[in-house]
C-alpha cells in the first residue's frame, strides 16, 4: 500500500474497546508513523469497555479518535458510519472471543462472528466496489482500500505432539468459537476471490498483556492469585498454547497493513509453546517476586502455588496449538519483540498498577449481568 495514503487514512477498527482492539488503537497512536484518524466501532458487550481507552480518548478524542457505539450486524449503521467518515481501511477485531462462553451459548458467536463479518463485508462491497474508485479498491498491487480480518490459530484444530500450523494447514475447528471464526475467514476470502475486495487475514495464537479481560487464563490467574482464590486448571494441565504478548500482535497487524499482499493470510505466533501448568507456575513465580504471598493478607500464610486446583476439563478441549510464523517473518520482516518472561513481567506489573481498571471492569460486568437478568425476570 502507498505509504503516504496509509499513514493519513481513516481506519475503521471494529471491536476497538476490547482487549486486542484497544491495544491496537493505542499502538497506532503511540508506536507508528500513522497520522490519520481512527473510528472505533464497538457494541460494548461485556468484553468491550471504554475504560480501556480513556487515555487515548483524552489525548486524541477531539481530533484523531472517534468512538461509535454500534453493532457490526447493523448494516445501516455500519454503512453510514463508513460513508460519513470516508473510511478506506478496516481492521476487524470485533467478535465473541471466549471458548468457554461459546460452549455454554454459541448463538452470539454465530451472530457476531459469522453474520457480523458478512454484514461488514456487504457494507464495504456496496461502498467501495460500487464507488467511482472501484478500480483502486480492486487493484491488488497498490490497493488504497483494505479489509483486514483478525482471526485465530484455533481454526486449524488441535495438534498432536509435533508439528505446527502453517497458512496451508486445512481448517478443522472444534469449538463453536473456532468454527464461527473459521466460517468468517472463509467468507472474507470469498470476497477477495469473487469481488476482488482487497482483504488480508491474520491467524494469531493466544495473546496476553494489559487490558486482557479477566475470564481468560493469564489475567484470571493473576487476579485470582492476588485475592487468594483458587487457580482453576482444566483437565491435566498439559494442554499447550503458543503465547504472544499483545503489543507484538498489534505490530504484526500494522506490518500487514503496510506491506501485506491482498488475498494473503499470515500466521502470527510467539514461538512460545507452553503447557498450561507451566504458565500457571510462571505466573505464581512472577507474583512471588512482584508481590510476595507472605506479605499478602489474602493468602493467609499460603504460597500462590498452593492455590492451584485441578477442575473438570473443558469439553472438546484442543490439546495443542503451535504456529509456524515463518511467512510473516520472511515476507514482512515481523517477529515478536517480547519473550514470555519479559511479557509476563510487564503484564503482571500492569495488573498490579491498575487496580482501578480491574474494579471498573468488574463493576461494569456486574451491572451488565444485573441488567440481563432483570430483563429475563
Ligand atoms: P474481546 O472479547 O476482548 O473483544 C471483542 C470486542 O468486540 C469487544 O470490545 C466487544 O464489545 C466487541 N464486539 C463484540 N460483538 C460485537 C458486535 N456485534 N458489534 C460490534 N462490536 C462487538 O476479544 P479480543 O481478545 O480482543 O479478540 C479480538 C479479535 O482477535 C477477535 O476477532 C478474536 O477472535 C481474535 N483473536 C484473539 C486472540 C486472543 O488471544 N485473545 C488470539 C487470536 C485472535
Ligand atoms: P483461554 O485463555 O480461555 O484461551 P483459549 O481457550 O482461546 O486457548 O485458555 C487458555 C488455556 O487455558 C486453554 O487450554 C484452557 C485453559 N484454561 C484453564 O486451564 N483454566 C481456566 O480457568 C481457563 C480460563 C483456561
């Protein structure tokens, strides 16, 4: 993509109030040469919170950052927002993202991840491909327009003891979450092949870092441990995930926007395979250094590691994920800048210093829960 056009573009970020989306928006303003405008389009589900972007809104709110509360399934609202702001780049993070929730209730996953992605694509097709700029939207060499779809390594299914996922690994999703993401990836690719829409896709491994919603493993461990609550380990704790510090993921997406080729998929990973039990112990060790259990009254004389509790396994729990990220390294020069020890140290420190954020997130979730349950009565 032409550098000057990208750097001054209007970027429509879906799900920008969530974990990775909010880190991405902050990264764009703080760490890149981007000088354009970002429209953060988010429904603010339980996982989306404007507390994730208070600093950004304060600094850029009057000039280069706009928040729009909206659902990606709402065609009219998406279309009008894209048109009003003359958007030329979309970075699509919005999704229902938690595997356990998808097992309890898959409907929202199909609605947002599949129907929502389709709706976005339809709005973009109507605007970009039916506009007088049509030629640019479909010019694969130097496309001014871009639809970047953020996806997961979970679409590839579960690995045995060896091997890793490459961009050509056949899809084999197992959970309602990964199946819905797989469906959305296929639809996005279809818009490239059928309509010539300039799309790129990234399939990334497990992220961790600041603003991570505390239902996911690493923030759950940190916050439960600090409160002296149990650290639930599913099954035998030997399932393997490939962990990536969230800022490295944001950097990968930016590199794909800058240099990625339309129609291409890029796998993004931390080259950091770990068994869940090893992650649990690493978090406990890090907390013992940063805030020793002996000095934490909630622990009542126990060590953090004493809180580990094996619980019933997740149904259909994928055994192992591992990403082969050699394509993005070879073609775009991206590789992770953080190793797990460094990333975890930063993440733990962030949670220790941001008790106010944790309280806001927990209070907001409780308020949402109350509202939902009140409606059901
Ligand atoms: P998240 O759950 O923290 O945030 C999702 C955001 O999307 C929230 O702000 C939510 O309000 C918003 N949203 C949900 N439904 C919406 C709708 N219908 N319309 C508009 N906004 C809606 O998720 P995350 O962990 O930040 O993940 C972001 C993306 O990255 C997802 O597409 C996910 O599949 C993908 N991904 C995540 C990981 C990970 O480890 N978290 C790894 C690889 C890929
Ligand atoms: P999670 O953070 O939910 O991400 P994903 O399911 O997308 O990989 O879980 C990461 C791993 O940790 C996964 O193997 C399930 C496991 N896990 C636990 O053992 N205990 C927990 O409380 C949670 C939330 C996850």
